[in-house]
C-alpha cells in the first residue's frame, strides 16, 4: 500500500469521457493505495477565462453572457457523460450553476470598473479549476468510492500575495493540509483538490503560475509525506523534446530533480518550473505518466540520475512568448553598479530576467524576459533613463524571438558540445541573436527568431541523435 498524490492535467480532463477514464484510474489505484487527487481546469478553459477577463474591461454584458453560456454548456456536457447517477449529476450541476453565476458577477464587475488587476485576474482564473474538480469528484463517487472535494484554499494551501506566481508558506500549509486531508486518507476517502489555486493569508484567491497544478500536487505530496507524486498528462513522460515539434522524440525513463527542473524552466511544458522544489528537498519521487497509456511506466524523477546517462546532450526545448531587451549605455562600461541599477529597475517592477548576456566592450546588456512584460520593462527603464541620466542611453527590443535550450547533466565534462550546437544552427543558415550558458552548466541556451525555432530544435535533435540513444 502506497500513499500517492495523482494530478490530472487539462488534457486528461478535457471531456466527460476523459473524466470518466480518470475516475476509473483513480478508483482502480485507490483499491490498494491511499490516493489524493489534484485536478486542472478542462483543457483550454484557463486561456478562455484570461481572454474574456482581459476583454471584460472594455466589453459589454452580452459578450460576458455568451461566454458564460458556452462555459456552462461545456461543463454540463461533461457532467452528463462523466457521471451516470442522476442524483450525483444533479448535485454537481448545482455547484456548476452557482459557480458560473458567481463568475458572471465577477466579469460584470470588471466590465464596469474597466480594469483587471493581478488580484482580480487570479480570481477570474480560479474558476477553471473550481468548475472541473467537482465533476471529477462526482465521477469518483459515481464509481461507488468515497470522496470529498476541496478548493486549494479549503485544503489548506496558504501562499504569499504574489498574485499570478504565488508561492506557498510551506510550513503553515503542510500543517493545515495534514490536519484537513490526512484523516480522510486514513479512512480511504479520496480528497479531490483544485490545482493551481490557493489563497493568501487574508484568504484572497491566488494562483501559483500557469501550469501550476503540478505545483499543487507536489505541495500536497510533501505535506502528506506521500511515497510518490504522479503527474498524469497526454504524453508518455518527459521527452527529448516536445513531440509536437519532433514526433520521433524519445521518452526519458529517468531524470534527476535537477535535470527535470532545468527542463521545466527551459520550456518543457510537461512540468511546472517550481513544482520540483518541495519534493526534491524531501526526496519524494515524481512520475510523469500518460493517461491514455497507463500501462507505460513514464518518466521517474528522483534525486540521482540513473547511470544510463553517458550522453552529453539529453534534451532540447524551445521557449516561446519571450522577448529580448537590449540596454545600451556608454557609461555602463566600467561604471560600478550600473548593471545592478538596470536589474534593480526590473526587479522592482516584478520583471523576472530569464537570460542575461553582457558584452563589456559594446557597453550593453541583453536580456530575455516574458513577452507580456516587455512594455512594462521598456517604460520603466526609460523612466530610469530620465531620472538617473547617463546610465542608460538606449533600450531596444525584439519581440519575435524564442529561446532554445540544450540540456544534459554531462555537458560540463564534454568538449565541443557548444561548437557542435552552433555549427548545426549555422549550417541551417539561421542567425543566433544571443547566447548564455547557465552557471549550473546543465544547459546552453540561445535566442533565435521565433519563426526559426522549430527548425533549430529539429536540427539539434537530429545532430545529437536524441531519438536513438
Ligand atoms: P497538462 O494539461 O497535462 O498539464 P501540458 O500541456 O501542461 O499538459 O504539458 C504536456 C505537453 O507538454 C505535451 O503535450 C507536450 O506537447 C509538451 N511538451 C513540451 N516539451 C516537452 C517535453 N520535453 N517532454 C514532454 N512533453 C513536452
Ligand atoms: N489551469 C491552469 C493553467 O492552465 C493550471 C494547470 O493547468 O496546471 O495554467
Ligand atoms: Mg501542465
């Protein structure tokens, strides 16, 4: 008997049929194990909530009603397919109805105020998981298993107030989760918890970052001291690259926390970048598995990479939705603290710098940031330019770029990897805009035009024979 947290991603709960299948899996494993479940929003719902929430500020009530009607239909359709018992259907449909009525009010409020803040955006985004989890809960009950449904907040996840990218106050959270969920596991009652969403100390809804249900799962895993955390998704595990770009991408059976985290940070969407933090400290293994192929073992992530890893390069990833920011200033050369000032301006405006490269001779720094933050970065740097005259003379941007990251724990000991990567790109006639090597030496990353990104990933995957090792 094992204690397991199982997280089901948006694609695994995309339709009523999929949700039924999820309930099959959960109840099958719950016969011999103690299982807690974490669920994402139905595929596509979070994106549509963000889109409508952001439009709501300049939208009208009719548009909001059209949107909520579609959302209601999507979820009621899922209820009628996932659940057979009329009584349970009715119970879940009532929750759906109440939740949608609340969403309608929130969107209308945003529409009248004409503004969406990071705080209200988190509130809007929370509705995806608030709508999906009760359906999964209903489907599990429909399988004659005992279950109880929680929001992340009710389960006890308390975060800081960094809306959009909140992090848990882990000690407090672990205490609350243990208090609320452990007694259920003891009685073989399956807790179903909304992924992604939590609350700060004042009880205000927060989210832990896009793709954050993975993070919810590992937070729960640590709090409940489980044997394993299983991340169920729509691919066989973590692969040598995104199978949507290279169909022959190969599943990696085993990775270390460090390697998997590096891959997550650098674009392997299969895992939330901060999710491995809590479990790696406690040495709790994580398994990535395919809902459609539960017979496959998936990728196992543990402390030690298995000795199978002789190859220098293990994986290649592309991060889209980024932009390059170049800051120039003659006074930057040799002026103590001038880089610090640039980063200070960005840091104070909550702009995370994903990649940095500096060439002293040219008196500039190039940085990569999320594309959506570009406007905020440039305007604040320009204000700083005016205020602190002389440090920054010019700020230029490129917003049609992507980062390519080539990863592998053995890269540091292997000569010639970088030159092989760059000659592969050169042979394709593709221009590299910027280069950086992580201090961990687990990856080499560089920037190309986004339109060239997929071709670069394919070329590197082929050059290093990643589909064959
Ligand atoms: P979920 O809804 O289950 O959370 P995600 O869409 O967040 O699923 O992540 C799974 C997707 O990540 C896959 O469908 C795949 O296209 C993409 N992906 C990108 N890079 C990788 C990689 N290296 N290994 C596996 N999947 C990857
Ligand atoms: N629904 C959230 C998102 O789309 C969280 C998740 O899927 O993990 O980002
Ligand atoms: Mg995900």
